[in-house]
């Protein structure tokens, strides 16, 4: 959809098929966890909440189980890695990995138990000079390098990492891969920036000469990456219809390896003698959507756009073509006492989470044929 103002976004949303949802459970944190900053649905249907301890502000993780109907595990997960932690504490990323969790800790990767209580293993990253060798680092007269911001598990042995700019160290600019081989990890392949010619051509009217695009968010599933940007550096200082869209960039992950070093979907005797391919991102599509916050269902079977300034969400098929429908955010259907402009959303098939710093609602989407 082309750039539109608030009224046009409302009109567009109201033309879509209206969907409904209902609240199944209401979960409150009740002083157990404070300032919740993320809510994620795990593969086993449990819900992971990350926030802070009410007493000392230490980072906490908690898991809510549908069977127990309570926050059954609460632990300061950073204490699990305290003995082996990196001194660079600004570059730590906690993420679901296998049956437990991982923590990318600047120059090492920790494996954390499912109860957050133990560090099962710590893997060093053997080639940290990879960051200093990036072109942006070589051109920086102050010797600054990009920093790891977040990580997602492609497989048991491959992580996709978001790297910052060398100057704006809180802003995502590059993607890069970490592969586990034996008792260590290593950066592999080439870092990927969003500013490929096809992407910049789609954004040329709004980038205003900017040389690169921010990584606002990223979602991973089934060998595919979906990332979101709202434009180049200059768009953060502009407003109006020409800037009221977001760009969604889709990639296929190619060359990913299994834990034996064999390329996926390849078989045969001679494969064992081939040098493993370095993973890479292959641009698949560039799509423009209305201004809002985009999220994806856990298995990326659909995407949801929470429209900016409205209590409405649009549910899109995987290819982001015409919306499947519009699901409003209302107290009766999903919000409860929460305000629509203060909630975070998460989805998995027919399950919808609507949460804020005080708790979350587990809702069911009532899909209609």
C-alpha cells in the first residue's frame, strides 16, 4: 500500500474483513517481574517473559505454562553466566535455542539450561577480528567497530546476529552469521547490509540520500528472514504522508549447514569431500506496508501489522499481499484493561498474546472461513 495519512489508514483497515478474538486467560505479574520488556511464545506453547527484578532491577526471565497457569520459573538468567561472562556487558543477547536458551555475550556464546539456573557450556568466538576487518571499521578514523545487538538461532549450530553501526551502537545495521564448529564459534560469510540496489531503489524517494537503512526488527523461520525498516537516517527527522510507510525486506537463508557440515537438501557420496558453503542471505522481496509495528507469528505463517495511531491490526498472508482481515484491539476481545497504544503483541497459529508491563492476556483468534 502506498504512503497514506492516518485517515487513509483507518479507511483502508475498515474495508477489510473484520475478525474477532476472545480472552482465554488473564495473567498478571503481581510484583514477581517488573517492567516486562518482551513476551515470546516458545515452540512448546509456553510463554517467555523478560523483565527486571522488582527489588534490585536485575534482568529476569520467567516462563508461563498453560498447564500450570502461572509463572512457574523466575530466575536472574545473567547470574548463570556470571563466572564466564564477557567484560563487554553492553553486547548481550538472550534467545531461545534448542531445548533451552542461548546468550550471545560479545566474544562468546553461552548455553543456558531451560530453568535459567545453569550455564551448561561457554563457546568462545575464535575470530573476533572479523568485526575489525569489516569495511566500515577500516574506514573509521576512531577505530570503532560494530557491536553484536541480538541473535536468533537458525539451527543448533548456526546463529544469525544483528550488528550495530560503528557509531550508533544501539542501532542495527548489518546481519552476520556465527557457526559452531567443535568447541568454538566463528563468524562466517560476509556481513549483509540492507542497502542493496534493489532495496534502495524501492526507498529512494524517502531515504533522502542516506547511505544505509536501520534494522528496526527481524523475524526468522523455516530458512527465511523478514526484516523491517522505516527508512534511512534522514527519515527520523521528517513527517508527513511521504514517510508514513514501512519497508519489509525478505531474504532466503542459503548455504546453511547441519551439524555435520553438510548443506541442507544435499545428498551423495561426494558431498562429504566438499568444503562447507558459507551461509548467506539472498534477497527475495521488498514490500511496502502502512506505518505501524509489524510482527510475525512464531512459524511465520502470517504477519500482523499494528497500525500506527489506531486500535486496529491487519493480518497478512506470508507474501504480504492483500490482508486476510482486520482484527481490532478492544477491551472485550483482547485488551482487557490495557490501552491499545501501550501493548506488545505475539502470535502463534490461533493464539494471540496482548501484554504490557503488568501482565498479559492469552487470546484466541476466531478465524472465519
